[in-house]
C-alpha cells in the first residue's frame, strides 16, 4: 500500500508518516523503486499511534505501549488498545461534564460573589489537564491479560459462587430449548458443564474474557459490548436473559440502568435471571467502594414495577437469584 492510499484511508499526512518512521514507531517495507510499501499491520499501527497522539501521549509512551507483551492476535490487540484508550477518555469526559453541570447549577442557586468564587475553585479540584495516562492504559491492559486466569483460579475456591452457578445450570436445564443471552458472561462458566450446545449470545466488555470463552465453547456467539451503553435494538430478543455476577461491579447509581438494558434484551413474555452477590436489604449495605453488592429487595421491587412476576432465592448468605417472568 503506497503513501497516498494510507493517507486517504487514515486521514494522515505524508509528513506525519515520515515522522512516525523517523521515531521508530513504524517500519514500512520498501519497493524496488524505493517507495514505501505499507502493510495492513502498518496501517493498524498508524491508526493506533494517531489515536494515542490525540490523547496526549508522548513518543516514548507510545513506543512503550506498542511494545507491550501481547499473547493474542496482533490486530485484535491493536484495535482493543484503541478501544480501551478511547473508552477511558469517554469516561473522563463524562465525569468532567457532570462536574461542569454541578458547578453551573450551584452558581445559578447562588447570588453571593464569595460563594461563587468558592464554587468555581472547588469545581476545578482534581483536574490535571490530561484525560488518560500511560499508566491507565498499561494497568487496564495488564488487568485484562490477568482477568481470565484470575477468575478461573479464584472462582474455583469460592464455594458460594460455585453453588449459585450450579443452581443456575439446573434452572437452565429445566427451561429446555430456549434462546439465551448471557450479559457480562466473563469466561462463560455458566455454559461449560453439561457439554450441550445451546442458542446463546454471550456479551462481555472484556476481549480477553471473550477469547477465553472462544477456546472453551466455540459454538457460542460472542459479542464485545458494555451493558450500560449497548443498544438493545441491535440484538435479537431472547427467551431468557441472564446476568450472573456482573451487576455488583456496577456503581449503585447505574445498576437500574443496567437492569433496564438487560430487560430490553428479553422478548415479550420472556424471563430475566439475575444472580449476584447481595445484601438482603438496604440496612445491610456495606461501604466498600469497589464492590457494589446488589440490594436484593430493591432489585425485586424494581422488577415488580416492570410488571414482571418475580421469584427470589438465596443460594447462600450473600448470594441471590432473582427470576423475573414477563406477563
């Protein structure tokens, strides 16, 4: 692929390509006439470099990121790296937008000049002018690489988790021939026990998790998406939609939005199953900011408001399964 074609495809300039080459970020081959011949791999690298540059990364940081040890398909790695970097910036922008909205609303409620000055100063706390750092990308990458192995080892030692998964499998078997969507599927532990192939769409936001699932269960349709931002209209309506041990990773302020999207993936008269770590009622809620155990009574009441019949079963202390059936 010549320089002109690359520039047209990626909206970059020949000068930019020469700079990337001089900095050792790309190494295109040369044709017999000494013109540069860019490969598909070069194309993906250039796209990744361009995105990281727009996010404020230095040349040295980009060089380090491109040299990270990778064990998956090289192209998937590069696209996933771009995805994670942009996702991080979106999250930062969303937080900044919320901060600005709060500042505006506070200022509209105040007429005192000193109060307004204080609002402006406190509203700027924590801003560092850079949305995402090198460490953010590296740490996220390392977590994804370790996640599948960690969950596989850790969950085998978690007896309440295993008991709940076993109960879910019993429920699924009793349902017979149905279509299923598994949201936040992880490494698809729910489906790898009886050896039976079912009509399952498995959704998770982590590419490494999905690739681990592919190794074990090649018959499952795998999709990378985030329950908080996915468009339910892009998916088929399943008879049964399952969320197993996903919601407690979502902040309380967003949990009902996740449940809305879970329910929207379900067909008319279908069944929603939510299994998770829980507090039975709000009075038992803890203060751990990294785990947001579902509050079982509140989830049940919310599903009832959706005009669903709800059964609730506690498989262990701090473990709940809610089965909500559409009317």
